[in-house]
C-alpha cells in the first residue's frame, strides 16, 4: 500500500493506492498554520477491513509530527482511531 499526499491551498488529502487502484482517501482542511481538520475518510468496498483507513490516519499523524502541528479529527472514523490509540494523541488538538 502506497500513501500519497496532495495539498492545494487550505485543502489536502492522503490517498491510499494499491497497484494504482485507489483503496481509500482521507481529506483535510487547514484551520491555521498550526492545525488541520480531518473531515472525511472513505475506503473503497474491496479494501474494507484491511486497515486502509488506519493507515491514512497514521500518515496524517506522521505528517503532523514532522510539521509540528495538531489535528482535529471531525471525521467519525478518524476520531475513533484517536480514541483507541493513546500513542498518537500527542498531535490531537
């Protein structure tokens, strides 16, 4: 699984690709220079149950740590990953 990230202006996304097939996507929007909101996560049906969503959230966590910024998970799925994984709450806003 390959995770790519794209940004344009205040919006961006992390996309999971499996041999060029889109497995899932997680979108976000910057609130300011120190915080972004994860607003939507979707995993394509054929990839459900394979941990794609969590990989997308973890990519966002890695990105936040490198940029020294915080994440506000408004997406219910992302919020659940943060609640279940105490070790990533250092980037939680």
